[in-house]
């Protein structure tokens, strides 16, 4: 699967996805401090699911109607790399096939999936 990982999400998530042989672009490596809207446009252009822990992307998708190819918003119980990776792992194990063109929120209490048009 093709992912773009937001800068705030962290290197551990990037490394985890790469170990699983996913195609991963890291905002921190390619376009540090990029604007959220630019990141979302980049994800659409390159057909990538965005992995983030920044709720602002929900505003862009739901309130502003910005197109996307899928967003995985992780809400870890703490900011540790292990917590972030655990949520991404849980989503991939439970519903990887539903990431494209969906807005997925993963937290300690579970996973919510909302289909949206790209």
C-alpha cells in the first residue's frame, strides 16, 4: 500500500510501515514543515493514504471538503512511538483493505471507519 506519513506522526511509524514493505513517503524527509493542505494535495496526487495524528486533517476533509485518497488518524493514549505503532498495526490487521477513500480514526477504544468520496 502507498502511504504518506505526516511529520508529527513520527519516525517509528515510518520505519514500521517500511519494514512491512509498504511504499512510504515521509513528510519529514521530503517536505519538512509543509502546510497541511499541501500534504493532503500531495497525497491525492500520488494516490497515497495519509497517516497522521493531527486532527486538522479532519477539518480539511469534513468541513472544507478537500479531496483525499484516505486518511488514517491515530489517537494514541500517549505520545510514545510504541503507542503510535500499536495503533497503526491494529488498523492494518483489522481493516487495511478499507483505508483507501475512507477516513479512519484509530484510538485505544477502537477503530471507526467513514467512507468518503476522494
